[in-house]
C-alpha cells in the first residue's frame, strides 16, 4: 500500500511540476476580469487566440507553452489567457480585435488597447522574444503606432510598423508615400530594398516599375539572384491579378522573356505538386508531378531547400507505386542540394533516408549522424529527437546496434 501511495505522490508531483513549468493560463472566463487584474497588478494581458482546428495552435499548446523557459517569462510578466475564437468570450475578442489568422498572440494593456500582436507558431525563443518586444516601449506596436501618428514616417519606423501590424489598413498608402518622396540613393538602400521586397507585389506599382527600369543598379547592389526572385514573384502576382485575362497576364513576359519561361515551368510544377499532394494515391498525378519536377529542378532558380522538399516528398510516397527509379533520381537531386548546403541538417536527414532505402546503409548512418550534430549545435530539439529516433531505426534494420 505504501508503494502505491508513494507511486501516486510521484506521479502527482510530476504532474504538478509539468503544470508549473509552463505558462499558467488564468481561469478568468471574461476578458474584463483579466483587464481589472491587469490594472491592479500592473501587468499586460497575454491572449492565446486559437481554434480547435488550427494545427500550429495545437503545436504551441503541446510543445511550446509547457516549456519552463517560456513559463518562467510569461508567468512573471503577463496575465495569461487562452480562448477559442469560435466559442463564447473568444468570439467577442475575435470581433473586437479583428483576429483573422491563427494562432494570433495578443498583448493588451489594462485599458484593453492592443500593445503588440504576434501571428503564427514558432519555437520557445521566438515566443520569449515576442513577449520582450511587447514589453519594450520603443519597439512594440502601440509605441510605433504613436510615433507614426506623431509624424515619424522614417523608413525604420515604417518597417517596424508594418512588421508588427499585420492588418495595417494604411500599409499600402504609407509604402507608396515613402517611395514617392524617396531619392534614388534612398530607394537603393538596404532598408528600402527590404521594404519593397517584402510588401510590394504588383508590377503595376510605381516602385516596381522603377525597380524594373533600374534593374542593373539593383543587381549590382543586391545580386542577380535576389532581383530575379523578386521579378518571379511579381510574375506570379500578375497571373493571379489577371487570371480572367490571360493575354494581359502574359504581357509581363516582355520584362525578361527568359526568366518568364522559367516562371512558366515553376508555375506548371507548382500546379502538379498541388494535385499530387491532394491525390497522393493517384498514379497519374504522381507521374505528372515527377515529369514536371524533371524539367523544374535543373533550372538555376531552384533553391537547395526546395529540392530537399521535393526529394522528401518522393521518399515519403515512392513506395505507394514501388517507384524505386524515381527514388534513384531523387538521390541525384538530393546530392545537388547537399553539395550546395552540406551543413544543413534537414538536407542531410533527407539524404540519409533516401540512401538507406536504396541500400547505402553506411552512408545513410553517416549523414544522419551529421544531421544530429548540426541540429545539436543549433539547439533544434524537435528535429533532433526525430533524427535520433531515425538513426536507431537505421541501425536496427541493418542489424548494426
């Protein structure tokens, strides 16, 4: 009986520790109660805005919120709430704060004003840094918005405003205003390039037209690859903008006919990829996907991580059709990715899996060991666990324990 009681106490204590280690979410069922506490305690209110169907929300709840580092920071600095945006109080919060994407991470002051906002899931470091930004009156959204209203339209302030204000209704107008008054030298600055690259998508935009006209200057400053990718994304946006008018959509090929032909290959592969991912058991879709990949991958616009994603998809699905011929092709493609980025742990991991299934056991183990070392150096706990589990599978299947 003593052993049973002792076991119960150990399990109960471990359970309590797990709860204490991560973020402690308040049991307040109303935001107004939390705001009243905020006023009394002098803390901001943090709200995890989630839905029951949101995968990244579940990842945060299961993998990130329970971590001690995250809990220590958020429990000491915030009153923490978590609401389903499709139920009860969550619906009111969603409407009041115009929550449009999930997860949305809201930080409010005692008056209920939005101090800062984060969107999407990340690791523990990302979440802690987000909280630090919310507490920083020189970097959070509320302070940056006040600077903008006071007339500070510098590119540094504008960039921070757009980065932190994901739903900025005035974003396009502010960007256009900046580039309209910027000098040639200012337009070629790193800050202006980042602003243009991240936020201006339409080739019809005045700044995009300026960029095309002065393409050589941008290539000299930022490199031909960066410039080419910006134009490619412009082609893609134009295709969507004028999808009802194919002739108009194709008119941009005059900007760079060679690059436009590569864009068409990329577009066709993307469509085939979507169809294959949507119908993984369909042999016709698979064959079309591989045929399009054979044309796409040799292009100089294809990045190593894109090749890695394609090869991992092939590894995961080739057995459905017993298509070892394509797996052998994936080995060649992954060698190309590995040659470009030999110190990338996902690339080594993908390469290891392909090698193992093709019978290159020793080489597979070597590359998985490299992936483990690189993930350890980067403190990438999630991938590291997967790699360690996989290398054990390799060793067991090969009989080499």
